[in-house]
C-alpha cells in the first residue's frame, strides 16, 4: 500500500485512482474464485432426507463448484455478474482510498508534531473511510451478490436485477440490504491496512517505496489476518444480500444476527466459516496484486505530478522573464 506514516505526496484523488485501478485488475484476474466463494457461502448444508430442487446445485468444495458451473454454463459461468462486480470494486475502492487519504491528511494536520499513527489510530482512520465508502457503494454489491447466486435460467443483467430487488417487498431500501453488516465489516479493510502499515514499519523501517514482491507479500499477509477475523460476518452479509434459502420459503432475513443464528442451527458453528478456503485465497491474491499495482500506480502519479510541476515552473519563469522585459521596454516606448 502506498500510504506512508507521513502525509502522502499524492492528492486524495490520485490515491483513489491508483487504488481503484489495482483493485479492478486484481479482481478481474481472480473473479472465478469470487463467484465460487459466494455460491459456497449462500448454500445450506444438506441434511439427510432433504429433497433437492431441480434448479438447486450443491457444492462440496471449491473444485466441485467450479466443475459444476463450467459443466452447466461453460467457462462464462465462472464470470457471471462480473461487469457489476467490477463496477462495485472500482467505486468502493475509489471511495475508500479517497476518504482514507482525506482522513489521514486531517489527522496529520491536527498534530503539531508529525508522528506515525498508532495501530489503533490506523484502524480508526480505516474504519471511518470504509464506512463512508460503504454507504455510497453498497447497492452495487447487493446487485452483484444477487447476480452471482442466480442459476442459469434466472440470470438477468445488472439493471434487471436491480429492478427485481426494488420490486421486492423491501422496495428501494433493498439495495441497501446488509448495510449494518457492511458497516461492521469496515473492520476488515481497517485490519488489513492497519496491519499492512504496522508490518511495513516493522519489516521495512524507513523504506518509502516497496518493491512489487514486498508489497504483494505484505498485502497478502494483512488480508489473510483480516479475513480469518471477520469470516462469520462476511458469510452473514452474503446471506442477507442473496435470495433466502429454500428452508426460509421465500422469507428474507431481517438482519445479520438472524442469518448467523440460521446458519448455526442448520450447519453448526463451522457453518459460519464456509467458503473460507476460496475467500482467503481470493483475498491473498487480490490484496497482493492490488497493493503491488497501487504502489506502482502511485509512483507513476508522483513522477507525473513532478513533471507537471516542472513544466509549470518553467512556464512561470518564462512568463516572469517576458514581464520583466516588457517592463524594461515600457519607458523607451513612452519616450
């Protein structure tokens, strides 16, 4: 990650574009893992005597899910809902990195003596940025989750899926289903980026720019820690945003606590960690690629800004010289 323990040399929008670019690239590369972990998280463990609906697929593992999805719909089945997912990823990460840069700037301006923020401060700054980002971008996440859990026969486009959600009993507020869980889950990126900053300070003290390999390693380590800590909430949020399972007979969940109780009742405590394999693998790859890309993008922006400032300085210097020459010639022309 390009955020340092001092005010960043980039404006907030520069950090936001760099972060969003890295996130889109990373999520494009690992999208099949994203849809697989979503399918695994919404399915309910089959009990003896349960009758399986014709359209209902049940997966036993990551590989089993990928094999059945490809068999049903070809390779494109692994990329269902990707357009909406990437829009959500871009908007969420742009908003997150923008507000993260803003709140860090405010924090450093409030300090008389610039000192590196503590781990607790890093977590708070990250949580504030994450909460603001979630409020504005969660509708896209809700639509994407619904698309990823639709069968081939039910599959609709981004707009059609959004209309279906709005036309449900929740109305337009259905686009913000799972907001409370998402606001609680801001601790995930907060833990991720807080851990990234602390690990960076410990493992690479005083180093302003990390190599791609170093950024990937730190990003992967920090994301794994955050995922393990928040997996039950991730599963509950996915359950809230997808269609209710057959056992609910079409009745939607009212909150993430109700989802967690349902999962524990039907699958036990371990059910709260279903899909953690592809979730961690996806998180490791996405965070590693995101941070590696973001570090490079920020460096490109810094070099670009430096070049623009040099051009501006040269133009101002030339303008000053021309003004000085014009001033010196004015008395002569006046005579």
